[in-house]
C-alpha cells in the first residue's frame, strides 16, 4: 500500500521533502490540475529546486525522487470543479510530470462517469502520453459501483480509482470525511472479489484506522 498526500501549495512539498523514508518504501503526492501554473511547475520538478524545512537533515534529492509517485487529479471535487476539456487536462498532466492522471468523473453518477470515461480513453489512445490514465468508479450504491468498475475495465482502463465516498462539510468545498464506512468496505471487498485488480486507488479515504 502506498499512501498519497494532497499537495496544492509549495509549503506542502517543503514539508514532505524533509521526511526520510525507510528503504523500499514509497509515498505518493496528489496534485490538482486546477492549481496555479507556478505551482504546477514546482510540482513537476519536485523534489529538485524545492525549498525544504529541515535543511540540515533531509534525504538526497535523487533518493526522494525514487521514493515518490506523482499523481494529478482533475479537481472535480473543488468548488468550481474541472473546467477544461480532456486535451487541455492531459496537457496539464504532462506539464506537471504526472505518473498517473485521473479522468474527469461525475460524483455519484456512474452513467455520466462512464460517458466521460469513453471520451477520456479515446483521446488518451490518440497520442503517446507519458502518464498512465486512471479511471474512476462512481455510484450511489454497491451495484452501481461494481457496474461502473466493470464498464471501465471493459473499455480499456487498467488503473482504477474509487471516488464519491467522501461527504462535503457544510459551507465548505472540501470532502474530508467518509460518508458511509460500510459502503466503503463493501465496495472495496466486492471489487477485489469480482475483478481482483493489480492496482486500486481509493480517493481521499486514507486514515490511520483503515491502514
């Protein structure tokens, strides 16, 4: 399991850069396509050229790079959502030097998500991009999630994330709490049972009690 940390400002990268990991352990950093152009460029070259808080005791930059996986999200969960088309979005993923780029999903709507996924995979296959495209399963219940996951795999997605499991705090744009712990467990167990994917990412649900 690889934990991912959301980073949307330089200070977040400066903090992570100072953490020395055990050998053969990696962490992920999750950026957003909706961040500013200066930050996108900082994210792309991380850890190189990024200030660090622990200046006298941080790992060598080459070591940090080898132990860091970069993923970028479209930002649909943000207040204004994702306002780019796939060609623009994929160019941003390239600019941010993402190893994984997440499709534009529609929260709680498995049908609209699949329609978006068809467009994503078509544009992705038209060009040799440097990142791996990640599909997102959405739904309101277990059956919808499993059907969505099945459809994503059938149209060519190899990397699958599970979204829509967080609830938004009132009067904020942040999704920071799992809405239904039982559904989370059911969805993940059923996906493993039905499809046993080699790669599975649960968006926003990392918590020490679930590790």
